[in-house]
C-alpha cells in the first residue's frame, strides 16, 4: 500500500521518517502524538491521554463539538468519538509507550489510517474559542462595563491564547471604547505568566517608543494597570513621560467656558505619575504652574492633577511647598480649600507643612470648582 497517498499531508510528514525507516511502532506513536497536538492546539488544553480526550470531547459543553449536539443521535456520535480517542490512548498508545512492541507494516497501515480518519473529524469539529470571533465580543458596543463581565470573558480565553489576545486588544485599542477595554485588559492581565507579561510590555514599548499621536499614549494609559510605566523599557518610558510633561507644561483650563484649552494628554499623567522616572521634572512643572499668574494654568493643576500631586511626596517636595505657600499668602481660595481638605482627610504630615498659612489665610480672589472634560480620565 502506498500509504502516503491516502494520508493527510501533515500526518504523513509527522510519521514519514519512522515509516521509511521501517520503525512502524514509532510511526504509530508519532501519529498519535500529532493527533494529540492538534487537539491541544484547537482547545488550548495542556493535558494528555484520556484526560485530553475527556476534556476536549466529553461533558455537556465539550471544547470540540463534532456536530450541533441537538439530537440524541448527535450526542451519541460525540460520545462515541470521545470513547474512540480514549481507546486509542488506552489500547494503542499506552502499551507501546510502556513496553516493547514490534508492529508489522500492515498493523501500522491500519492504525495510521484510523488516526487519519479521526484527524479529519477533528479538523471539521468546531471549537468554542476562536480568536477572531472572541475579539468581536471584546469590541462589542454592548460590552458590559463592569469587572464581573470582563472576568467571565477573560476566563474563556485558553491559556495558550492569552498573550495573543491581549496584544491584539492593545494594537486595536483605538478602535474601541477605552473604558470598556480597560476592564477586560485588567481581568486578562492577572492571568498572564511573568514571561507573558514581559512579552506584552515588549510590544507596548516598541509602539510607544515611536508614538507620535497623543491618542496612542492616552489609550495605552487608559487600558493598562496604573503601574504599566514601570514595565516599559527605559527608552519608551522616558519618551512617554516626556510627552506627558510637555502636555502638562502648556496645560490650561478655562473657568468661564469650563473647557480644557490645552494639555488634554497631560491629564492622563494622574494615572501613572507615581512611577515617573522624571518625577523631579514633573514636580518642577507643577510648582511653576501653581505659581503662575495665569489662572488657567493653576486651574488645570487643581482640577486634574491635585490628588496625585499630593501623593508625589509626603511632606511635599520643596518646590511644591514654596509654590503652595506663596499662593496661600496671596489668598488663593481654591488652593486653600484643597490644602484644608487634605487636613480634614487626616493627611496631617502634608497639611501641617502649611499650618501657619492656613491659620493666617485671607481670601483675596474667589475661585470656582471645575468639572472635568469628557476627553480626560474622569
């Protein structure tokens, strides 16, 4: 028999060297190994033998469906295939793996042809998970914006596809709703191994190292955990921080129109500034803006960056301390309210620095509280 002409080309290549070397037992084992690898590839499972057969084809919701499983006959066929593959491991593979066997060519022909038949069935089977179909669910306009739903979706991604899926979401992030994507990314991120996280951030670093569009940086900050900067390589990290700093530097918020005039990108620094390598430069810029005579510059910091400004140092850095004390002495009511609020929250180590200025404060120019814009983090 010319076996090569009757087999799937992939299967023939898997057994060819053993078959041509007349190691027919080895050829049978290689054929079963190939079948096992195919099942694992389609399901994302990592087990082997009867456990692989049971998890892939068994149960009420098998990972590989031979048919629609709607009729008793269809369910019986599904069960039959599961049992055939179990039998293949128990009756054919295991005896040859655990003991010496001397198969003849005719035996090998028949067993390999049977495996070829199973291979055809598995190729035609439908796996519940396919990356392309799954990605449409992540970018679905009806994606439910909460942790529970994101966790359910993340749990459906087979381990071997997790890195591929999260990198795919990252590369396509600008086409989706950032708030919704952040729920899914954070849910799946927690399931990645250390090595997978390193590979993920290599991909992120490669893009941010050359990113020119502000939306590329904004959307990255939005979907990843707040500590993402600390995982980037230094070139991407410093460049990204600098882009944020330059945006903060020109940032202005108009009180009358309640619009951010400049610096929308810089407002996203609030999500990650604790991890800045350029923290000294950030503090210097914030101090400069708080000391500015341009109310729009002060309003920008107080509206979007105050919370994280406080977290940058406790007690505050010298430059910030000087700027805030100067504004309190000038009667800046908006800044006074912010400092008093820190005191009332129990942040005494921070607020005590300005105790004298608070006690002697005299308002000179009333300021309003300002709502955030839609294109900023909150």
